[in-house]
C-alpha cells in the first residue's frame, strides 16, 4: 500500500497500491467490516455489531499507511 486518503465528496477512502492501481472503500463498508475486538469476535468468526445498528453518517477522522502488513 502506497497511500490512503479520505475523499469526503464520495465518502470513501482511496487506496493507492504499491504494485499499481487504486481502490475506493466507502466509509460505511469499512465500518461494517471492522475487525477490532469491540466489533468482531475472531475465535468464533462472529460480528458483535449488527449492520442495522451502524450510524449511516459515519466518517473517519484520518486515513494513512502504518507499516507493512504481510499477505496471508
């Protein structure tokens, strides 16, 4: 991942990949797919927050790249 920026006009995070190409991830999709321990129970592969409970007006404060993540 080369760069990640917020695009408030389309309510998406734009990700530029090191190998080339750009992808856009809508804010609500990112929120719905959160894998933090408050939102997801990994050992049971279970969501803890229901999609119907999400705030549809969610928006991130910042976006960026923090280190490297190995591909599985």
